[in-house]
C-alpha cells in the first residue's frame, strides 16, 4: 500500500549539548519518508533549490523513496537553524530561511493521486487541503500541524481537520488547539473537529492515542545516548503509518502496534544527528527494538 507524503525537505544546522551539524539533511518529508520506507513504498512531494546536494537525493533513492514529486526550483533550499538545551523537548529556532519553500504549491503527478495512505506533514493547512483535493479518495489521511498555524490560520486549519482521519500533534499544540489544559479533554475536543484518532506526542514521556472507544499509551524508549531530537516526530509518523500501510489493517489492535513501531523508529532517530540514526537500519534492528518495547511495557494481570 503506497504512502504519499507532502512536506518540507531542508538543510538543517542544529546544535545540542552533545554536538552540532551544519546544513545536514532534514525536513519533515525526509524524516517521514526514510522511516516509512522500511515498511511500505513512499512517494515524496516537496520542493528544493538548485543548491540541494545530489548525495541527499541518492540517499533517498537508495531507500526506495519515489522522488518524481520532488520539484527543483531556481533558488536556495529551505534552511532551518536551531538549538536545544538539556531539555531536549524544547527546540529553539535561531533562524528560518524559507527560500524556495516560501512559494511551494504542491502539484501531484497523476501517478501519485491514487495513493491509499496520505501524510500531510507540517505545512500551511490550505496547502494540505489542496493536496487532498488532488487525491482519489485515499483510505487513510493523517496530518501534523504546529502552533504557528493554530495561531495564524485557525479557520483554515479546522477546515482541513474535517478531512483528516488521524491528527498527530504534540501536547502543547493539542492544548492550544483545543483550548483545554487537560489532555484527555483536549483530545476529545480535537476529535469533535474531525479526526477520529488523535495521537499526542509527549517527547521523552511517550505518546498517547485517543479514539472513540479507548486511550492507549506507549512510553518513550529509555536511551543512554541521545544526540538530536530534530525530526523525531516525523520519524514517529513514518513508522506509525508505514506499519499500517504494510499491515493493510486500520483496526485498533493494528494501530496500537503501529504506535509502538512509530516510537521504535523515533528512538533510533534521536541517537544521531540528522538522519544518521535511521538511514542504515536493518529489519532485524527494528524488530529487536520492538520486542524490547514489548518487554518494557509487559505486565501480568492481577
């Protein structure tokens, strides 16, 4: 089952207490695509400038990512400069250079319009909706968003959410979108906006998933070495939707396993800068950590 992702491809300069990188491969669509590619075929729709390094395209192709929807425009590639302190849950944006991404207007090649699973990464909600208008009734639509769109385009965001099956959002954004301090009430309020499933990402505290019948929680994997949390949320989404696409099963039981698989992939991502933690995994690596997650959360009934 093919996955279509629309989002950003970027060159990131990131500093954490554990090191730094300059102009490393980044962007929501990149992290998502590499993560999901371990489970299902992925088609990426984004824009880069003429300065985008060829070796990065080679890496994506080596992972089997379809790049026919990656448009190269005159100008410079989108760049993000950020830093983290010892609280790795909070990124500090030092500078954003939109460059060619400023005028990004996604146009889907005809061969991609039949994708059955669609992920709308964190871009303008009007662009997210424009993408959906070009698709042919996908079976599953998931989206991400951020505080900027919640604050500056609330009406447009709500129009998009009516078309989405799953919303993945961090806890601060969930509270802001729902205007609710309590996460359970916030999730229920967001469900009333359209998404049947709300996934709330909580960084080092794990992830919560809400549907109409139940709440499911998965922890974050306890790691000794964490280098860079950039892209962890998009890597999570790639593992989550990648597993669902591979399973061809969107039942609650399957979504619970997918949530853990997303957490597995995110745990690999934070172990390196840029995509170093996820670009060279084996299925054996992934399966072993999934089993470690299972052991971590297992307990017997009274």
